[in-house]
């Protein structure tokens, strides 16, 4: 699945266009490499996302095309959150 779509479906970022903008700014890494919006993600990948002054590192547990709000949090597991 594309990175921008995963971020929207998992509700980490509300809109796909916003996810694309964040990745174009170089604020997202997949397994330590800077990611584009079109990058493919799979189960087990580690994402690092910079939200303002906060860096969130998470692991992808499952990939789903659509999900309910209650199930969205099960798609990933937050490993650590740190302030920059």
C-alpha cells in the first residue's frame, strides 16, 4: 500500500493530500530512509514521522484498504515519542 494512503486509512494524518505534503517535506522515514508519498509500506515496517516538534516512531502491524475508527489504532504500534 502507498504511504500516503496508509497514513489516511490508519488516521495518523487526516487527509491524503496532507500526508503527501508531509512526505514531500522529508518529514517521514521508512526503516531509516526518507520516504515519498508513493513509497510502498508493508507489515513490519518502521515509520518515523515528525509532527512539529514531536518525532513519533511506530511499527506497522497490519495493512487494510478500509477500516473503522476503532480498528485504525490496531494498524500500528507506537514504539516511542520524543520531543525535538
